[in-house]
């Protein structure tokens, strides 16, 4: 019985560590189109470096592609709101992925993170995006 309580406490404790990914499809028709390439646009060099070097993204990168992965990042430390500073935060920032076709928004996912942005945060968003959209990795 004691083991049950130990396992239950650990399960409750670690279930709070999971970060939710917020997702929205803006154009259901375009979201079904095969995506065989991506151009990449980002607002932070470190975040951009990590994302463009992840294997699935690296395979899809092509400068003259109609599909763009736009990456927007925000760090709470750059927030100047007195309320945000006073209340603190349970996250240090967020990163948002947007898929656009010829500047038309198709898809968005977003996740908060604690500490530094890293491969784990990047991979969770990439994997969710790969699951939600129709990516085609075959060479033409």
C-alpha cells in the first residue's frame, strides 16, 4: 500500500511538468495540402539556429518555397508590465510556430517554456506540427 502512495505522489508531481501545446488550424483546406518544403523566418538567432538544425526541418528547408515556417519567440524577462513583474511567472517565455502559404496563415502552434529554449521544446512543437499537417519528405 505504501508503494501505491509513493507512485501516486510522483505521478501527480510529474504530471504538472507537462507543457501544453496550443494549436489552431486557420485554413483546413490548405492544411491538407502536401508540404514538401519550407522556408524559415525567425525573430531570434538562437531559436532560429536550434530549429533549422533539427532533422525534420533541415530536410524540408528550401529558400524559394511557397510554405514558410515563421517562428516567433518572447521572453518574459523582456516584459515591462509592472503587474507581470510583481506576480512573477511559472514560465520564462513562449515560442510560436506559424505555417503560411504565400503569406496566408494556415496553422499555428505555441508552447510556453521554463528556462532556456532548447531542442526538447523545439522538438515538441515540430512533432505536433508534423502530426497535424501533411508533410511530404520524399524527394522529387
